[in-house]
């Protein structure tokens, strides 16, 4: 009866077809970068002590992850083999609002939201050993993203939203020179928010970076934007290469990203909308993901 050519039946069939097409389009909107399927992570719950987990970095010394939480004055270690969480360093600084961290050799660098960077030796719980590099940025600025670029010999921080960017449709990156221990005067690069919107085909898309890390094999920069639910991939000078929508059911508040040397990707979610968790994505170098964004 459904496919008989009668007027009372044709309209429902047309509507049904349109609905199915819309559903199909929505499913295709969540693509994946080559080598990953970001729709099907291995999810691991984290403890309440990192309910506000805001940054991740991979520790090559023991193949663990180091994490920082917004309001906790300590660094946590995530043992990936035993899925255990323990304190790694405590009482690192009097201020809170810690947003990201990087480990380089025997030092850990932590980003504070105003652009201040602090440095501390590994395994030190005495805050007197902490070195503070005050923010040079004036006005109202918000930073949540810091990563290490060895080719630039610097820590790169990216504006989530900075005062001098207003009306310019960009996100600005600054280099902290590790040799001179200070920020360069000119910006290191900028990222076009219009390019991001074009790739996700959404003029209302928000791109407010919350974490970033360089892929160890591809040598591209993977940037999370929790506000806006995006994963954006650029070259190391900010040219946008790809952009993907993130399913908010899987990524309710992604605030941390890190890679192991073999390309395994780790993304952490804060626990604002549920329990904090760690998402794990194995890397298949030869894979051409069927639903890669066109």
C-alpha cells in the first residue's frame, strides 16, 4: 500500500524521504581526520579530583599522561597501563585557573588563563622552586591553549578570546621563547575563523581554542574548541587544513589533547555535564576514513 500512486500516500512518502535525507546528512556531519574514527572512542572514567581537567601532556619518561585541573594546585599523573590516577606534583603556585601544561626535559610549564606561564622542576612539591613569567598582554584576554613546538624552540599559546582580536575574525598565537624566557613581541601566527566556518559550512560556528598538540607523525597541529564543539587541524603556522564538528554527546567539554609517539590521540572531557573522562583513539596511518570531511 505504501508505494501505490495515490495522492494521500505520496505526501507522507516525500516527507519520510526528506527526514531520512536529513538524518543521513546529520550523521555525515561528524567526520574524522585520516587515521582516526573520532565517533567511536575508547572511553575511560577519571576520578572526581580532576573534575575540572583542563590540560594534558604526554610523558615520554614512563608513557603516562600528566594533567592539570582548573582550580587544583597540583599536577596529576594518569597511568595508562593500570588506569590509575595519582598526584605528580603539589602546591605549584598560589594562583588557580590553570589551563594547560607541557613537559620539556626535566621541567613542567603550566599556563594560567591570563597568559602567565609558570615553570617548575619535575617531582617538586615546594612552590618556592616555581618560576613565574608574568603575562605581557594587556586588556581582557583568555588563554586555554599551550603546546610545545620544538622547531620554533618555544611554547605557543593561542587566544581563546583576546581583546585586540575584536572584529578581526582570527585567533592569535604567541611564542614564548625558551632560550630568552620571554614572549616575542609580534604574534607568531593567526588562524582565520572564517576559514574554519567555511570548512564546517556553518557561519555561526564558534572557534575558541581550548587545547592543542602537534601530531608526532603528521606534524600538523590539532586544536580543540570546546565552545563550538570543533576539532581544527592546521599547519604549524596557522593555515587551516581541516575542521570537524564534534558530537556533544561524546565531547561535552573537551579541554585537553595529547599524542603518544605512535600517534595515539588522547582527549579529556571536564565533568561539568557528567563524569570526567579520557577518550583514547588509536592511530591507523594507512586508514582513509570513509567519512572524512570533504
